C-alpha cells in the first residue's frame, strides 16, 4: 500500500502554496514575486530574489552524497523541520500516535505534542546497554500509529539500532512510516539505511549536515524516502525553506576537497571518542561510560550534578540528560577537539 494513504485524510489532494518560484516560469524581467529590482547595499547579487524552493545544485550534491535519486530527497531547515513536517502531515491531532524510544532525542516528543499526537515510548534499560527488542517496540503500535521513530545512533545514549530496521520496516509495511534518524551515522562506520529504500516503501531516512559536516549554523537537513512521500513533504513545507547564504555554505561544504577534510575530521573525532571514553572510564568518580557510535559519549557519574559543576567551573559546558528515564547522574559529553577533550579530563580528574 502506498504510504500516502496514511497521510491525514483532510490533507488528501492538498494544494501547496503556489509561490512565484514554484510556477517554474522563466524570464529576464521578473515581476511576479514582489521582489525589489535592486540588490541591497553590501549584499551579494541575487539576494533581492526569493531562493529556489529546492536549489538544484544543493539537491544534486546531497543526492550524490547520500547515494540516492534526487526525487527521493527533500531538503529543509535541518532534520528538525523534516520531523515536524512528518508529524504534521501524517498525524491527526487528538487521534494518531507516534512510537519511539526512551531515552531518545527530545524533539520527537516536542513535535508530537505540538501536533497533538500521542508519543508512546519503549523504555530501553541502561543495565542492558539500551538494547532494543523490536517486537516490544512493535507491540506499542496500533491502527492509529503513523510514525515509528528510530534514532540510530541514538541520542543521547550512542548505541546503534540498525539491526532492527529490516524487521521493523517489514512489520509496519502499509501501516506506519519507519523513520530512521541518522543524524550521527557518519561516526558509526556502517552503511546508511538508504540502501534499503528500494525494499521498503514505508522507510524514511533523516540525514543532516549539522553534525559531521560542521554546518549546524546553516540548518540543512534531508528527508529521504519513497518519491511520493518526499514530494508530499515538499508540498506541505514552507515555500522558501532554504536561505541563500545557507545554501551557498552547504554547496561549498560538499565540494570534493571540503568532503575530504570532513572525512579526515570524522576520523579524528572517532579516534578522540575512543580515547575520551577510555580516559573517562578510568576516572574514580565515573561509574560507567557506554560505547558510542556517535560524536558524543554518555557517562554515569557517582554524582552527576557535581561533575557538571566541576566542568562548568573550568568553563566547560556538558549536557545534563539525567531527567531522561533511567539516566540519573548521566551526562552527555560531545567529543571535542583534542585540546577540548584534554581540558575536560583535567577538570574532571
Ligand atoms: C542534532 C540532531 C538532529 C537535528 O538535526 P538538524 O538537522 O540540526 O535539525 C536530529 N536528530 C538527532 C537525533 C539529533 O541529535
């Protein structure tokens, strides 16, 4: 069954805003978008015009980067926007639900709440290293489940759940989208779930330039899915999600030379991750450091708030994740530069 059948029924046949750029009309004199005929003082040329809704160069660079056909990809303001649009496009407020993991990335719950969708979670146990039993996750899904969100590597815990994807996608076929958030996949050293897109119509993969590609400030994320789903998400998105300077920064970051440097930096961070985890584990006040496939590590301290304070006294900010179920006294620590990691270890020693 085509997954568009699971879109909110009141959005069936939704007519997107017919923006001037969407019309596709070309001419040398453009009087169809109420733009200024002049560039602003000190602005690069072209900034007086609305940007392309899906800039051709960026789209083809991203499709090449992720190894997918362009019609499977929609790019917007970070994967956060993709998560929001999936929730808004598929979930009926007050009726539908979304299934995810706990602990996991906080934006799923926020997005679901904003849309009035119930957010159901399967608790992963720290004692079991956050292992996932996919059948227990499936048991949370019912006829009103529209999305099952799997964050892998998971934030803030760092473990991979890719082994479960085939089984979950199969079991949810025709019923719900399986959304795999791969914000940190570049640090995991395993292939992306995009390789399975041909097999499962209900698979959605989220990728971002925010983490490994060092572009958190540009807000460029991608939703990769069946072409119908990608097109539908594009149709409900804001008409011009991508500002010109952000697109230019992203295109520059995807040049071959820049990509080589990105790969070298990923390798550095992966090596640093191992060293940081080992060194943290040797500290007397650290109870546990979990293995991580991402660019952060989760550590449990004897006294989480005290460790947070010690780091802060040295000017180092860590993420307190102790409010998440089962993560008492746990801090999430981003792997920084060698200098930054050294400074942290000194502060905590
Ligand atoms: C950081 C993060 C994102 C957000 O990515 P943007 O593309 O910057 O919006 C998405 N998912 C997870 C799990 C993250 O940790």
